């Protein structure tokens, strides 16, 4: 399991800013890669599946495969974090 991701299964929990907490579930089906399931905290909207390699080299997010570097370059700016220049 990736360190630092807090599992939140309860629906309707409120976080800072008045938003519902995102629900996070971790699991692994037999014969498949481990995954996280991300869901809305206030409703039953479609989920986001994130499968990851045991060796930490790649991610599959909702069926789209990419390296950790590719996903970092795309997603980190949305969070206000500059991608790590050392990984290039």
C-alpha cells in the first residue's frame, strides 16, 4: 500500500471548507494489481479506479496507463505543486 493515503469509507463526512470528504478504499482482487477506489463523499457518483504497480513504476487511472512521472507532470499542477525537476 502507498504510504500517506488515509482510508475514508464513511459517506457524508465534512472536511475543511465545507466540502464532503472524498471516500478512499484500498483493495486487491486475486490476480490483479492493487488499487485505490476514489468516490464522492456525498453521493454515489461514478468512481475513479487507480491501479498501481507493486514496484511503483506505473499507474493506471480509469483505464489510462502511464508512468508515475507522466501522471505527476499532469496532476501536480492542479494541486499547486510543481513537478519534481530531479525526476526528469
